[in-house]
């Protein structure tokens, strides 16, 4: 028996290189009914990234048009580029019971918390996890090991990570991504538990006769 329910909006943040993409892509393989909110960005595609799958890659003009049209739930300037979450990536899915993952920075997460934190519908949907690296040394090693960013971009990401890391306790859960398999297990456990939140069920999840 599958009971109709509202989807959750799962915010995942953490400094660049902490392992958000790695962990999320494993979650999409493991769980059905879990989908990625494809953000808009003005940064250039990196490595194998594809338009419409990893990001909607936009010019600054296109991005600013979305701002004027009020198309974003949140947007922020991160590492010198615009990034934003489109309403169209999130709202219909939540209504249909699909869980939506937002890989966004701490500014975006705090904007959502401030703007919608007291709205009952958002409170019902909103969940958040901070992914931390075990140390700055390891973060730098992973950013360099990824081999996709120019030196200037790596340095900017490392500098920004200090501020981002101070926000870890703004999130409901924190996972330290040291051993990947352990972190993956922790994330699976959190998602499985969050799927049992009674507040999101549209009706009783058992036979009433
Ligand atoms: P983010 O999406 O947070 O920027 P990525 O998922 O791209 O980070 O991870 C950064 C790099 O670190 C990648 O090369 C990835 O393969 C590697 N990585 C991720 N998690 C671990 C881990 N637990 N141990 C070692 N390397 C990891
Ligand atoms: P990257 O360039 O490494 O893909 O992402 C850089 C940072 O931008 C990451 O911290 C990522 O979480 C964040 N980010 C990605 N999409 C969005 C978004 O839609 N909004 C905000 N605020 N941040 C985003």
C-alpha cells in the first residue's frame, strides 16, 4: 500500500569539495522518488557536466531575467557567480509526493529558513543536512584531487569554506564525510527516517477497516 504524501524539500549544504555531489548521486541510485532540483548558475560547465542535468547554465542576463520574474525560491552569489533554485524545480514535485534535493550553499539555505521558516506548509516540507569534511587539510586534498577547478577557483572555495563551516548548526542534521561508505550509510538512514514523518502523509498509512 502506497499512501499519498507530500514530498520533502531536502536542503544539502557544505563547503565545495565536502562530497555533496558524490553522496547525492549515490542516493539517487538507492532511492526512487528522490529527485534533484537542477539549479541555475552563471558559472561555466566543469568536466563532464551537462546543461539541464547538473545545472541550467545561463548568462548573467538570462539569470537576471529570472530574478525580475520572481522565478526563484532563493538565489545567491557564490564564489563570484550567481546560483539559484527555480520554483518550477520544486513545488509541483512536492505536491506529487516526490522528495526534492536542493544542493545549495549556506546563504541560500539561510534565505529559505528566514523567508519560509514560519510558514506551516514549508515547515512540513523542509529538512536540512550539513555535509562537513573531516578537516580543512582533507578538503583541500579533495578539491585538488577532483582535478576540475582552476587554482584561483580552488583558493576561493577554500577561503569561503571557513565561513560556510561556521553555519553547521543551522541544519537539522550533520554528517562528517570522512569514510565515504559510513557517510553514505548515515545519509541513507536519515532519508529513510525522514520518509516516515507523519506530518507529510495526506492520509493514514494503514488500513482503517
Ligand atoms: P562537492 O559536491 O561537495 O563539491 P564532490 O562530491 O565533488 O564535492 O567531492 C569532491 C572530491 O572528493 C571528489 O573528487 C570526490 O570523489 C571526493 N570524495 C568525496 N567523498 C570522499 C570521501 N569520503 N573520501 C575521499 N574522497 C571523497
Ligand atoms: P559548484 O560550483 O561547486 O557546483 O557549487 C558551488 C556552490 O554553489 C556549492 O556550495 C553549491 O551547493 C552551491 N549552489 C548550487 N546551486 C545553488 C543554488 O541554486 N542556490 C544557492 N544558493 N547555492 C547553490
